[in-house]
C-alpha cells in the first residue's frame, strides 16, 4: 500500500515539476501537502501521537518509490529532514512531554532540520565547538553550523552541541548533547549557501548567538548525545541509500525507454552492448543494494546494531546509483546534457550522496575498522 501510494504521488509530481522547481529555486508546497495528506510525514511517528506507527523499513520503501517513480532526490530529502531528524529522533529519545508537543505536529507536516555539521569540525563530529552552557533553568547556546538544509522553513531543529568541552570530558565520545530547538529565533541567523543541485530546498550557514534553550528541550541525557546522534545518522544513511538506488532506477528506466527508440545507425542504440550492458550491470547492483539497505532498516527497527549494514549499503548505493545515472546520461548522448531530459539534474543530485550525509571515504573507513577489524585508518 505504501509503495502504491508513493507511486501515485510521484506520478502527480513527475520530472517536469522538479525541473521547474529546481530552476526557480522554489519550495514544492503542493508536493509537501500531498506527503502530509498521505500520512507519509508521520510514517515513523507512533500511532499514539497521530502517526503510522511504522518503521525505517516502510520509510525506505516510501522514499525509494517516490524517488524512482519520478520525484528524484526530492522524494527522499524532505522526509529525511522532517520525519527522520525530527520524527524518528524524538520518537526514540524524546521525553513524554517532547513527544506530545512535537510528534503530532510532525505527522501533520511540521518541518524540521538537523544542525550538526560545523565549519571547523566537518566529518570529525566529535570536534564540534558549539557550546550549550547551563544557565539558570536552561542552556545558553553559542556557535556556528554549516550546511543546514531546510533551516529557512523549519520550525524545529535537532541541534547537536557540546555541554562539556572535549578536553574536560572523561571520554571523547562524552560531552555532546542533543537539543530540540524551536525556530525561528532571533538568536539564530542563517545565510543561504548557493549550491550545485537540489535547488528546490535551501541549505544554510547558521550563526547561533546567546540562544536560550529551556532545560526541557534537552533530548535524552546530557553529555551522552553521541550515542543518540549515531542512532539518527544510521537511518539518515539508509534514507540516502534509498535515494541513490531510486535515482539509479529512475535514470535507467528513462534511458531504456530512450535507447529502445533512438536509432542513429540501423538498430536502436539499446541493442549495442556498450549502451545496454552498463545499464544492465547497474540495475543488478542496485537490486542487490536495495536488499542490503532493507536489512539495515529491519535491524534498526528491531533495535539491533545496524552500523555495518547501514554503511555498507551507503557505499554500495553510491557506487550503483552514480554508475546508473552516469551510463543513463551516456545513453542519451548530447541530450543527456540538456536540462529538458532531466538526467543532468539526477546526475547533480546523485553526486551529493557521495559527499553527504557521510562521505564515501568515512563510510569505507567505518567498514574497514568495524566490519573488517583493520586498524583505524586515520
Ligand atoms: C547539500 C548539502 C546538504 C547538507 N545538509 C546538512 C544538514 O542538513 N545538516 C548537517 O548537519 N549537515 C549537512 N551537510 C553536511 C555534510 O554532512 C558534510 O558536508 C559532510 O559530512 C562532509 O563534511 P565536510 O564537508 O566538512 O568535509 P570534510 O570533513 O572537510 O572532508 C573533506 C574530504 O576529506 C575526506 N576526509 C576527511 N577526513 C578523512 C579521513 N579521516 N579519512 C579519509 N578521508 C577523510 C572526506 O571524506 C572528504 O572527501 C550537508 C552537506 C551538503 C553538501
């Protein structure tokens, strides 16, 4: 049912719609409304709080279908920002009061963002400098964040800050805390970052100066936020793996349709092995990756360790998805470079997944160290 509903929505918001939104740098209001009406923004929100009471597996199915049936990366992006960063994190780590306050609203389409990355820390999350200092009944937060997507529209941010400086913490992994911050707030200034793709959603630098956060907005235990962050980053990886697979499938389908029709010598170009085999190989790799990603999501939903599967699926999805879009673009020849054929947009989109949410290198480093048992590579 989820797949069918996602496919129906995607048909209403096909490639032409996203071509226009990307070009005009315009938020897709009507698409978002459709996701809310279909209950997709509440998939992972427990039924008690007005959601679907389902898990990451169903979320991955919805994302994959929305992306592959025509929405491109947008089919994953907005659900990840609000439902994974907001819905999933609060469902898993929130207090009863936080759940009652935010979850019913998230199910109804309240937008969220994740404020984790910092300019000087980058991939090295434990090095973040944003500090939340105990001040009376709450916390006073100061710092700077980088690449915060959706911060212009978000009414809530999942903010990661240090409550104990790294040099004073008993362990490096201690001293981080998670907060749910209500936005907008005059203490939070955002500046848009012009980017390569996904222009229907904006990404920002964020400057936080003397932001007051009430104590009840601390998510989970103070100083132990690192473990909850990991619990959010794994589903984020699954979401982007679903997106890479979906983008690959979408590009392959369009390329196959084109390659069946296009004749420049005697036969359709799809009959030439140089065009056909790379698409066939990419399809095989995507289908295998989907299963690995489903496994990661199912382990997560059962509360089991899913780090190995989430990172391996991310690595495999980036390779398979990027290769699929690359060869699809090649099948289109010069038309692959024309905006009208959409594949250039999917190329811009799929390449993000090599850089974010975790870089390809860091996902490989995780597998090397934690799956293969090799020495830490950095
Ligand atoms: C469009 C976009 C949207 C984003 N949205 C969000 C968001 O909503 N919220 C948020 O918090 N963040 C967001 N990010 C940030 C994203 O997660 C980071 O860009 C990403 O984690 C990489 O960090 P960095 O850019 O600082 O790269 P760096 O950490 O500076 O890394 C640079 C390069 O060095 C490599 N490298 C670094 N250390 C090692 C090592 N030890 N071994 C091997 N290679 C290494 C990396 O793999 C990478 O290739 C977004 C980024 C983009 C581009």
